[in-house]
């Protein structure tokens, strides 16, 4: 079940987010002029893993009957912004980017489900909707594991 906040509480939550330096603007992660490097890939992987953990926690809490406020959000990082294939790209970088993209897509479906469920005042998230959101978050698991394995095989001194 979702707990609704009144306008005053929502305004305070928004002020808190802004004071913490959070914005509602979504900027793409990475420089679109450069191929993916190992450090950017590792950072994005960690952010996606954290998003999956948060999404699964949120959906599980709902499934097990806990009241969850719509002010809670799944912290999905912005998508990677990468150029199309360029000279100098490594096959490993392209594979990692592909897996991170697949994980991002699955997690964005989970976030979209949460946003849709919270878009109706007074709505209660049903068990089926929670399972759909959870399943979307679970689908990110395989590409996240594949990206981690590829990243582990990516030599640390290799720039891209």
C-alpha cells in the first residue's frame, strides 16, 4: 500500500532534495565525444547496481504489505551517452556498454511502473503491479552480472 503525502509534506521533501543538491534534471552520463572508458563504466555499473537494490527493496516492501510513500524514488542514474562506433573503440568497451544499456532499460521500466502507480492521487499499488515492477528490476540482474564480468576482464591500465 502506498502512503500519500499532503502538499505541505511534499513541498518539504522537494526543498530537502534541492538543499541536498539533487535536481530533477536528467543529464546523460559520459562524454558523447569519447568512447567508454573503464572508470566511467565502473561508476555507471555501481550506480545501476545501487538502483537495482533500491528498486527490489521498494517492491519487496510493497509485496510484503508495508506502506511505502510515493516520495520514495528509485535512484536511476542518467543513461550513458556514447558515440556510435568510432575508431579506437575496443570490443570490450562496446560489450560493457551494451550490457549497461540493457540493465538501464530494465531498471527504467521498473522506475516507470513506480511513477505510473504514484501518478494517481490516493491510488494503492496492487500486488500484481508490484510484481511487474519487481520483475523489471530483476531483469537487470543478468546484464549487470555480465557487465561486472566484462569489467573484471578489462585491464585497469586500458583506457578504453
